[in-house]
C-alpha cells in the first residue's frame, strides 16, 4: 500500500460515517416536514368547519 491508498481508505470510512449521519438527518427532516404538513392540513380542515361563510371568492 502506498501513502495515497492509506488516505483513501481513511476517507472511505469517514465518508461512510458522514453518509450515515446525513441519511439519518434527512430521515428526521422528512418526518418533521410530514408532521408539519399534517398539522397544517388538520388546522385548515378545522378552520373550514368553523367558519364556512368567510371564504374568499
């Protein structure tokens, strides 16, 4: 193994850890965004039920 090969091996391991962290962060972000969208949809549905006469035409 040359010096370059050793550095690449270290980077592969580092990139693998980074990739795992990014994957987990993206998964959590998606869950949070879905939850927010559901909350907005629920809020919009409840607002429509309460005030059906105040719609913009």
